C-alpha cells in the first residue's frame, strides 16, 4: 500500500462543503483518507481577479497506481462540477497529487512530485501540518524547510462564518 499526499482547493460556491464532499468521494475503493490538515483561506495566486480559496492537504493510503489515483481525483473534480474553462481560473474543486511514496515520475499529464508544490504556501502550510519533516524526493529539503521560502504569500486559518 502506498502513501500519497493530495492538495485540495475550492473558491466557488460552498467552498468547505466542496472540500468535505471531495474527501468523502475519494475515500473508499482502494483509497483511504488517513489524515487531513486544517483548512486555510488563501488569496488567489497568478490570477488575482477571483474569490479567495479554501485549501487543505490530505494524506491517503492507496492500492491504486499513481495514474489511477490521478484519474480518481479528476473524476471527483468532474462529479463536483469542475469546469476547466480557463487556466488557473475559479473552480468548485481542485485536487492535486503532490507526492506518492518517494516516487519521482515525469510522464505526459503526470509529474510526481507536483512540479510547483515547493513554490506554493497554500500547498506547503497544510502539508507541513501533516509531514513537516518529510523530504521532497527531488529537492532533498523537508516540507517545513520549503515552507520557510514562501511565507510571504497571503493566507490565514479558515473560520467558518467568521
């Protein structure tokens, strides 16, 4: 059984509802959600003319191979109404496969570790809650060390209704 780490985000509609539903749909049939970080509210990056995101990280155990796990994530996105109308645009749900054991993989449509994870506070901060000391299999630095490089990106703990 492999251990993988996912990043989930939403900035349209019932954002925390979408996150909860995505986790529920991921859990089962070869994927077990083991641990989930707190939820963070994050300013949009790159395309700033859109609502703030809610983001979290999840640790999963899986019997699925990496490509099958990615397809499962994409299927959950489609089921929750994800439309890829514009790159980096608003979305009901986004699920990224960050890490899969210590695997390093670069295939069309699938790169592990996620190629931009080390530059994204909204990925690293929730992930550091779960595995701060885990080493990035390419960069050789821990998640906590990588997080220190991106603390200038705007985000805050999410408080429902607040």
